[in-house]
């Protein structure tokens, strides 16, 4: 029997919620002015740093990557092999790096492909669509206008 949309449960609130262990509480303290005090009796000078303000906030502990909205039309044009390779690249993209190495055995295990030909097909698709670029030596540069891990600045 073929499933239809109505065969799936509907929810009044989003069932995909953050778990407590996905969050970390962080306190940030902003430094204030530096003050120089002088003890008038002894002449001793004391330098103090004022603590201006503290902020407490929650950050997400789960690992994530940025995929930029401007890159979505390019990603939607990728073929199946290209999409699988893109997922492998995103999973292996180091923080603040614009390049990635493709380990054939790891990539085949990640994508489920049994043949290197499928990996090469995916790489060609990513290169054709300017999602990655060949490096002079081994590896590939990523298009940092499509994806990145961290702050590009």
C-alpha cells in the first residue's frame, strides 16, 4: 500500500526539540574601565579593572555547518552522487578551513557506494557546479559562498 500525507501523524507543536544535553550555559563578563587609585597616606598606587557587565546565555553544543541561502539553487541542481558527496564534505569540513580532503574508503563507507566510479561522478558534479574547486596538490577547495564551518571573517 502506498503511503499518503494523511498517513503521517500531525503535531500541534514541533516534536523535534532540543535536549538538555544539547545546550551549554555560558557567562560572558565585559571588562570596564581601568582605574588607578592612590593611597594618600602611603603613596601606594593600585590599578584596578572594573567589571562592567555580565551576560548569561545558552549556546548549542551540537556540531553544525552553514549552508548559505544563495547557494541553495546550486545545491538543488546536484545529482544524487553530487548530493551524497556534498553531505560527506559537510560532515568532514574542519572549522575555519576552506579546503577538504576526500578519503576514498571513508567516502565510500559514508555514501554507501561500492565503486569509486560513483565517488568520481559525484566529484565531477560538484566541480561542474562550482561547489568545490581542485587544488594544485591533493584535495579540494570548497565554495565558501555556498557552505562554511565557522565564521568566514
